[in-house]
C-alpha cells in the first residue's frame, strides 16, 4: 500500500467526462480543461485492429512537439507478454513435477526392493 503522507503520492480518479465536468466546473467546456492523464476503456477489447487504429489516430492528432510529451500505454501489450511468461513458467513447473515424481517412484521402488531382499 502506498504511503498517503508521501508528497509524491498521486491518487487516480476514474470518472466519466460529464461527471468530471460537474465536479470541476459545471459551466466549463471539455476544451477549457487541462488534462494530465486520460484513461480510455473500449467496448471491443478483442479487436486488435480497432485498438491499433485508435492509438494511431490519437498519435496523429498532435504535433511532433506535443507528441514528445505524450505516452500512450496499451494494456493489452503487457497482457500478451504476461501470458507468454505464464506459459513458460507452467512448462518449467510441469517438468520439475515430472522429475520429482520419477525420483519419488525410483526411491520407493528401490526401498521396496531392498526390503524384499532383506
């Protein structure tokens, strides 16, 4: 948990644009507000072509000077990477489990064989 007494603590507020305008100034326009951060939730999250087109349209709306200060983060880029990491770790742990089961079986068989011979 973050320390709220820390001067660098910056909580995020998620609100719709009409709600934000009512909280900020009920007579203001969206064009009058200075934005620091905008979160966009899309309805078609499985359509990667649509998401990439929206990102490219957002990047072309700004001049090169403005675009240098803008960072567009796509949540789904990290989810693919995390899925790949999860798959690799699953394979590694399955191999470790198989080796452990084989060693346990060999140990049990040799122990039983020694008891029978004795």
